[in-house]
C-alpha cells in the first residue's frame, strides 16, 4: 500500500477553478498544496507512486485523485482533448493497443492502470509492474457510474479512501449544480454525436460518459440505442430526421469535408433542429475519458444552452 496524506480542497476553490483546474492543481501537489481560498501555502513531504496508464479513463481517474502520471499511452493524442493537464515529465508509451514495453520498463512504474479494452496486453504489462484494471466501457451498461466509482476504487487500492470519497463528492456536487442551472431544458430531448463525414455520425447513448453526464444533470437522451465504441461513425445523418424536437449536440472537431455540408447541405438543412437553430457545437473530444471529461462535457453543454 502507498500512503499519502489526506488533503482538503474547499468548495469555494473547486467552483472558482473548475474541474479541469482542480485536477491540474491536485496533480501538481507532489511538493506543494495551495489552498486557493486563502493565501496559505503548506509544504508537503511525500513521494507519490510512479503510475503509468494505458487506458485514458484510468489516467484521468489517477489525476483526479492528485496522482501525477509518469507515463501514458498515446500521450500526444490524449492532450489534444484531455480534461486534465499532464506533468511535463510524463513519458509517451506509444499506442494503447500495443504499448512500447521497453519504454514502459524504463519508466519503472509502481503501478500500471488499464481497462477491459486492453486485457489482451496485460500479461506483458504484468511482467513489468502490477496492473490495476477496471471494466469501464461496456456496451449497454451505463459508463458514468463506473468512472465515478473508479475514483473511490483506485483510492482504496492505494489506501487513500478518504481522498477518493472527497474527490468523488466534489464531482457529484458539481453535477448537482449544473442540474440546477439547466432545469429549464429538462423537457427537451437531446441527441449527442460526433461527425464522421458529411453523411455519417457517431451517436452517444446512455452507455457513454456523455450520455451518462446528460442524464446526471436531468436531461433526456433521445437516442435509445447504445454507443458504437469504435473510431468510426456508422450512423447515417438521415436517422436524425426522427428527432424533430431535439437539440442536436456536435461534440468535438467537425471534419473539414463535413463543415460545409452542415452549413449548407440539403441533408443537414432538412433537419428540423438545424432549421430551428437547435444545433450546438462543443469542443470536447474525449468520449473515452473519466469523470473529469464527463464533468467538462456537462459544464460545456450547460454553458452553451445558457448562451443559445
């Protein structure tokens, strides 16, 4: 077991900085803890475990607990849409599905974080360090409760139970406040999607962190189907014709070849939500993240609705 001191972050500080800054500040607390609600700065003397992560959701889970990462798979891609800030010294382990085992060995991790997506590579990982794995994204099973619970479970594994409970409580409180802000939209259905090309989308169901965050703040997901957990966008845009009363939410970057079609194309223009101006675009693009990505998505959605 690795014992770290329990620290308290005031709710005022959490609200002032937002979830992403909260995660970043705790991740940088290896030498200093800054209470943003007061000018007091307290020195901390502890050595966090060296943690490497293959799975992105588990990486966010560790960082949410204030545990900096020594290494991460696909670091460059991760930082483009991450809800957390990685330490500068965090090493890149290459592909998540085929991590560089030599680079991982050089990092000398105390613990490797994985998930059900990468069980096939865990025998090789276990030769380097103990592997802690969670089953987070499973078709048809709500993902948000799993990523919230993962914070407490990982904290328990490292003998940091109080810190895990406190961290989860902060996230739950923020979801509650977002639910209050967006209550006026509770009777409106939403469709959450990323755009693959001008004619195809990926839609997020209740088994995604985006769908889970939507439900957590009291909004309705019009898409009753599950999420295709892959890198393709298999759903024809024409399927959106079935949701004339919905808000359409585009999550992440829209490919260049689809931007004009969304603005001027006949298919997109035929959609009632587009004609009514109920098309929102969010910058979030880590649907396989943990609780920080789920909370950031919810915050960005609520802010976009308030500004619409």
